[in-house]
C-alpha cells in the first residue's frame, strides 16, 4: 500500500479502492489489447495466455499496482494468477456469488488480488461487493445466503482505470451485468514467493522469461528473492 493511511485502511477493512491506477492513455491501450487478446486467445484467458503478450507482460510491473503489493510482501512478491474478467451484456448470473479466494490463519495477508477495471462499475454493471473486516477469522459467508445481498456489504463503485485490492480472505462477490455493454476487468493476483501457483507444473510462457530483469524473474517465481529462505531478510525491498 502506497501510504501509511492506505495500509492502515487495507489491514483494518481487508480491501482498498485505488483510483486512477491507469492513466487515460494506458486505459485506452489496455481496453484495446484486452479485446484483441480475448479474440486471439479465447476463454479462459489466464497467465499462460496473457504472459505471451507484451502489454500484459509489462502490466504485472505497473508501479501503482506492483508497489502496493511490494509494500506488503517486499521482495517475496510473486504473481500467483493472472486472468481476464469478462461478462457479456444482460447477464443471467445470480445477484451475488459470495466467497473467499483463499484463507490462511493469522491477520497478515498471504495473498492479495487486484481487480483492475476496464469499464465503469455502475450499479447496473454490477460493482464488486465486499464485507469489510470479513478477512479476519475463519468463517465463510453463510451457506444459503451466498447468492443474495448481505447486510454489511459495501459496493465498490470503481471507474474504468481504478483498481480494488482485496485481501484474498475477504468475503467478496462479483455483480450481475444488467447493461447492454461488456463488464471487463483484469485480475492480477500476488502473494508470497513461497506459495505455489496452483498450476506450477506448467512452465510460464517463454516471452515473459526471455531477457527478463531479475525483478521480473523473482515476480514470476523463477528466481529466489534471496540466498535461502532461512536466511531471508524481510526488509529487502523489491
Ligand atoms: O467480478 C468481480 O467483480 C469480482 C469477482 C471476484 O473477485 C471473484 O470471483 O473472485
């Protein structure tokens, strides 16, 4: 998180809405690259497809995103998952889909997802919803209520180019797209270097590894952040 206030808000509430993470030019480029790559690669579009394309290789190091993860995970920051989020017009999905992405005992986050929005999350487009503070403890959203509004939910009305950072343990839900347009976003999910990617058995695209800086190799989990985990100094900066 970029300031002590952002960090305190994130640790207390389990999420942070960061405005203007993409400049207008970068947003326009990202929208057109999203449409092009979606067309070329087909669904689902995850790290194995996105990391073949220069724009999306560079996006994993975009400072307003990466700096906030590095403020939590330091040099141990690793990209765990990378996905397109795309809902067509007039979706028939349920009103809510409450879940946790990942939970781990303890208050400190072990992984954080970024939802980077490429369309305005108006009420009609179905904003992401969170239950502030629900990242603590071990409870899951109540069974039987998972497709319905919850009393303490907060809708994050993000604009295109904004991002929401969520502790992966927070109860959250996507929304239903009731507009005639698309609902587009990108998930950039980071966590500690010692977490294994779910699909770690599959080698990442060579395009992301070729001529990569040491920092990018660390971010992709193919270069160690330090000499040895036991000797690791958590104060090392990215
Ligand atoms: O679609 C959204 O707004 C977020 C959904 C989400 O984060 C998830 O399904 O894990």
